[in-house]
C-alpha cells in the first residue's frame, strides 16, 4: 500500500474514533442526573446496603440486657486491638464465680471493619450497624463504650 493509502486509512480510523467518543459524550450528556443531595435526603432516598459495615454495636433489649458474657474472643480475634473487654469475677447467688462485663470499649478510629470480632462471638452479642455518620473533630470521641450503664447479661 502506498503512503497515500496509509494516510487515508489513518484519517478514517481517526475519524471513526472521534465519532465513537462524541457518541459516548452525547449519551452521557443526555442522561438524567443521578446526583444525591446528601444532607437533605439522608432519611428519604439515601439507600445504604444492608451488608454495609459502619460501626460496631452491642444490641440491648428493653430490659437493658445484652448477650455478652465477657469471654474475650472478639478481643483476641481483632487484628489491631480495636476492642478491649474489661471484666471482673463475681460470685453469683449459687456460690459459683463467673465473669461479668464491666466495660466493652471499641475504638472506631482504628477499626478496619473486617468483622472478625462478630464472627468470633459465640453468643452474637455484637454486630455491625449501617450508621455511617461517624465524623468527629477529636480522635478521642471515636473510642466508644458499647455496653450501657447498668446493663447485665440476659438470663437464660
């Protein structure tokens, strides 16, 4: 093929490429906008997937009781020491000593949301919530106490 033939082929190849790009640009330009107005639509149209891991929580029932037996498996499973379980030995009515949860501390700022703690918990005492609005100005506010004041273990 001659130099002129190569020039013509290159010209039409470039023109085809330009038209494909213009077609794509027009298609995107004519689409309906999908911009979310975040603060205003947070409770109406904002859809957070059910599997989204945003913050560790310890569910309590209406009697301020939880399922945590202070075994410490979640603390051992955590790869970066985000969880600190503080417990004490207490003698029950039957005279047996058992562990009781004093404080369940969770550092949201260093959590990597791997869910190893939730998988390690034998009583499903902790889970991840979808609450994603966790921005604070001081890092100390990211250290949370998950057990409520005066809470106790559910009696079985």
